[in-house]
C-alpha cells in the first residue's frame, strides 16, 4: 500500500498554487520536500532512524493542518502525502513492537 501510494505521489506534480505559499504556519515547499524525503527513505530502507521518525511526526501534524485549510488540487496532493506519512508512522510503530 505504501509503495503504490508513494509511486502515485512521485508521479504527481506539485501544485502550482502552493509554490512560495505558507498555510497554517507551514511553508508548503519545505513541508512537501521534508515529508517526501522521510517517506522515500522508508520506502528505500524499510525503516527510519529516530531523527527522521521525529521529523515525519512533525510533518504529519503540519500536513493535517494544511489539508484542513486548502482545497482542490492542493487538498488532493497534501492529503495523499498526509496519508503516506501516517501509514509510514504506523508501519514503524508496528515494526517496533516486541514479537
């Protein structure tokens, strides 16, 4: 599920209206690149180090704020990224439970 959604996100264009824009105190370009970098690392490695895990958690929070404020193409783009971040955080949590 994560890999398929990630491929969809990679194929999507960053919304033109989001360039140079801040929503809910979040720079949209920075939020996108940071969250996407963490998701990409997870997809490649199958795990995240503690630093990236913390950063992704912050991004997930920011993405929730952004998605609540935007519409249309931006909502679809950032909503997908929010879903990806949540799925990765859940996967990391589930992989860290003792057997």
